C-alpha cells in the first residue's frame, strides 16, 4: 500500500558533550535528508547549564523542522557509571523536549540501529555512516559523527515503521493536528539555540 503523505522523523544521538540530531523525510519507501547538526556543550559549564543547552537545541530543532515523530538511541552497556548518568540526563532532557512539543519519542538500541541501517548488529561506525550516505542518496557521508549517528537512528525508525506497515497511517494521523499545535508551542516559548549546530 502506497503512503498518502510523507512523514518527518527526528533522530537523536544523546550525549552530554555532544548531542547529535538529524531530520529525515520518509515517503513511498524512500528517505531524504532535511537537516542535521550537533549541540555541543563545554565541560567547563555546570551540568544544569549543559542540560539546558541540550534541551533548548532539541526544542529549536522540533520547532523549526516540525517532525511528526522522534527516535532516540538507548543507553548502551560498557560505560562507567558517571558517564552513564551524564548521558542518561542528556537523553532525558531530549525526550522531554520532544514530549512537550507533542512529538512521540521512540527508543532504539545501538544493536537494532546498526541492524536496520547496515544489516549487521556489530557494524563499525564508518560502515554505518556509509550506509546512511547510501540510504539518503548523499554525495558523501554526513558529518560530524554524532549527527551521522542521529540520522542512523531516524532511518532505523523509518525502517521499523515500514516493517509494521504504519508509515502512511502515522503521517495521515499526525499531519492535520500537529501543525497548529506546533505553532501554539512556538508562540508560547520561542527558545532558540545560539551555539554551533543551531537548527
């Protein structure tokens, strides 16, 4: 069954030093790049200030590109407790930024993302980046790394929806109601990120 409308997906690769984001548009079994970037924070800043910056950056991306859904990478094993806590906090504010704007966030493990994009759950970073390039028909692999990873998360979600046969239904359901709600949210808040990687 062909899709009646396109659907925009925001992918997020959370991190306290750098949170990657990428927006793709999926239609009729194909995905195209809309925009991508990275929200960077300084280790010299207080943790609350860094989290506020990440929240503002994701909010700005949602407001500007108006995704219908969001996808975010889950925490992975093999990292120490301090790092896990920091990444978890960054992930939490990113999820909150999406939820407050009425964008449904979906969780994906690194294994599932690699399987969806590269066809192999143990694929290396360069292999995943090259497959992101191929799937989005880009002349070269997107950079920086965190932005490329975020696009991989978004592609994973589009792949998941295709398997579930829900892309068209999701777009049809989201489109009529989301735009007015997004406009009201922007009028009430208007947060924008002024640092590098600004949406």
